[in-house]
């Protein structure tokens, strides 16, 4: 019988490509298909920089930058990979990121970390990720397939409109749907 949380493997860094592949598969199952024309080209860490998905649009490749903390902490590594794997489904530039995508990425990070480590953590409750996480959680708690249906044709998150979500049965208020479909950091909602 397994212990939860599972003890960290001593050589977890060699498992990072496997984690990326698993997390992408989980994300596509939860939130719609990955654009298969994109290829994973690796990961790296940069001192005092946070995690991010780094696409090269001309090559259709992406890499994942992990934080310094993730390179020395298994739980942080798996959490960051879960978050960035969501972004790798349909890569966009940072300027094209939406609150909907960031909220889904937060859900993905929490669920992937739990699936791999057995460590159940809560999502963000403060800061810029709190409202997207709360609203996307409300969407998928009410209807787990709503985002997948909106992305069934491989659409990027930025191309989903409030009308698309409403047509799929979203019950959030109009201003909440507008917030989710707006560029990340462009506005706040209470």
C-alpha cells in the first residue's frame, strides 16, 4: 500500500520529460486537445526567474522554464510542470494569455501535483491567480467538460468567447465570463 504523500525520488530531475508528457496528456483529457504540431524541446532553469512555457513559433517547439526552487524541490517541480503543460496545449505569446487559460493552468497544477505526489494542495486564494482559479473552478465543477467542448476543434484559449462558454451552458455572470476571456492581467474582478 502506498504512502501519501509519496516520498520524493532522489533523481526526480531525470523524470522531468516523462512528467511533461504525462501532464500534457492529463491536460488534454481535461481541457481539450493539444496541437500535435508542437514538439517539446526540453526544460531549463534560470536564476531568480519563475516558471513559464517558452514557445518558438517559427519551429513549433516549446520548452519549459522551471524556477530554481523546482530544480531542488520535487513537489514544486511537479506543480510547475502541471501548470506549464496546460499552456503547451495551444501555445501563445504571453500577451495572448487569458484569465481562462491561467485559471485552467492553476487547476491543472493542483490536480497533476496530487496525481503524481499524492500531496493535495489548494489552489491560489490571493494574488493575480486567485480570481481566474476560482472562476474556472466554478465552471468545471458545474460542468467538467465545458472547456473541452469549447476547445474540441483545437482552438486556443484566447479564441474562446463569453458567448462560446454561455452556449456550452456556463452559468457564471456575464461580467465573470467577460473577465475570463480577457487578457491576463488586463483587469481585476471581485
